[in-house]
């Protein structure tokens, strides 16, 4: 039950076979990213649960059967988190375990568990129909499915929904028959799929399939925006996944869609609006607008909901406090129980496609941003760096982005020394650099 990386070029035929099998009550195998755990889950629709299906799953998996449900169903059935603060490394949202109140004996048999599973998938079921704790583990799937969180939990719910069934699934990790105590890896999973005539798909393919055949953004507004760099056309978008509003500033004609200069800029209230020196966001935004205008055409896509690399404004301020105490921008996020970078570029990719962009030259210092956009089917033909002028407040932050997050910022040493020497005031503890400023921002 881990996360996969979004990919392009889905195996449409295999995805559609998997959807048909789910609709028919057959299990399928869903694998995650080969660069990550490279494990596979056996998945079937909760509404189709039978003692035979549960027994098959128990026989070939770890036996820790989980039932992914929508957030609405978890609320309706009164299924709170298993623990008040989720400490799972992959963010799997375990809920309190349950058994059906009626129609079961011990709750652990294949017959009993299949009955409980079907009850969880029954839209008429109520919280009073369940006993807590029990032998079935509900999971809370993210709204928006694999497009919000590319994990097995969301894949199970998406597959059931795509199959026309109640959006609830059953999953468990397939264990190795060759290496006792280990999980089955891709090669063994392919053999297992062939032996049992099961569809085998990846989370990345499911993400790409949904991106190709579903639309998650809607253009709702358009206006002229005069700036110091010239007149831009602003297009406002609503995301149907989360209701967040985004804006694309377009300069010139981009209708041919080829080799368009693009900046995907993550919202930063403190840097973009207040001019905070703790980050480089404001200068990057201004430089991007200037570069696009100088090019004669291009797009600056302003992604809201990306504050602090996706952790949110209040969490970013909490991270600042930890940074003032000595943590860097990565460790501050991790100390708060948050990822170093929680941004997703799927919505941005759909906006660019809606604008007609197909290939682009990307304005960024962050190679991961290129990977994130290419993962959703856009072609990046090149990358143009945004020059950064460090100041004493953000020098350590920039070094952290370069050294720990892979941002291509070059040699900040001499520039940083000049910035530091020009600052009145004290230095920090060990490296002679002032640590009072640093942000959970972006590039």
C-alpha cells in the first residue's frame, strides 16, 4: 500500500481489462513504482466480496485485508482514524477495525470477513451495523483518488468507481512464494498473474489513464492583466478535485502548443506578496514574468494550494520557527510530520493542456518539476534556469535546496559570502551564516 509515480502512455487495453474484471467480481494485481517498493496488491471490489475471493486473497497475501473507502463513507459509518496522528511512512490512512454486528461468528473466517466487507460497501449501511474493533481494516482514501495520492488505497477505490460499483475495494500485499518472509516483486508478480489469468496494472498507468480520459479543471474566467512587463491575459480555473482556484497568465499567442516558455509557480504569500527575504519566490515570479514577456509568448501558471511546497501557510510558519532554532527547510518539514515537498503537478498539467500547450521550455531550477510535468504527458523540450541573487536571510535555504533537494543553483559560495559580508548583524552557530531566515518555499 505505497505510492507510485505518475507516468505517461498508459496501457489502455490492460487498464480497461482490469476495470472489466473488477466489475465482474474478479481480482486484479496493482503494482507500484518500480523505482520504489516494487510490490503488488491483490485488489477486488468490496461489493463483490465472497468467501471464495477472501480465501484466495488470504492464501496468496499477508492476510492483512484492508477495505479502502471514500472519506464520505468513513464519516457516514463512523470510522475514525486508528490513531489520532498518522505516523505511517506512506501516509496510509488506517481507520478503526470493524466486524459486522450481525451475521458473523468470530469475525475472522473468510465467510465472516466477506460479509463485513460487503456491509462496508453497502450505501444503506449505518454506523450501528458495525462493531469496533474487529477483523477488517478500513482505509480512508483521498478525495480525487490516484490523482491526489497515487497509492494502492486510492487505486482500489478508483477501480471500483470506474467499474460502475460502489467506490470501495479490498486489498492486500501479495507475498513471495520463493523468498519466505518477503513480498513478491515485479517478476514474480507477472508469473503469478499469468498462472491465475489476472490483469496486472500499475498505479502510474491508472494515473495516466484517468488524466487522459477525465477532465479535472474548468476554465471559469478571463481578463486582461496589465503588469510592469506588459499586458498578460489571465485565465481563471477551478479544480474539480479540491475546489482550489488557479490562474494562468498568458503572454502572446500560444495556440500552436509547441516549445512554449512556461513557468509553473507555486503560491507563496510571504514571498510573492509580503516580499519576505526568507525565500526566493517573489524574485522568481517577477523574473518569470519578465522572461515570458521578453520571449514574446509564454505562460506563467500560478498554482494555489502549493504554499510552503504544499504544506500550507500555517505549517510553513511553524516550519519557520523550527528553522530559526537551527533546522533546515527539509528537516523542519519532517519534524512537523510533513513531507519535504508535497506538491502535485497534475492540475497544472491539465491547465496547460487546456491552454493548448503540448511541449514547453520550463523556467525552473528544480529538475523534479520537469519530471512531475512529464509524468502527466506533457513534453519538456528544455529547461531554463532562473538566476538567483542570494541574500543573508535566504543563503542557507538556497544551499539546502541545492544540496538536499537537487535544485540546480550552481556555486552559491562567493555570492553568498558577499551577501553575508554586506549584512549588519550577527552570524549563526557553526557556519558563519545567519540562520534567521529560511522558508518552506519552492523553485
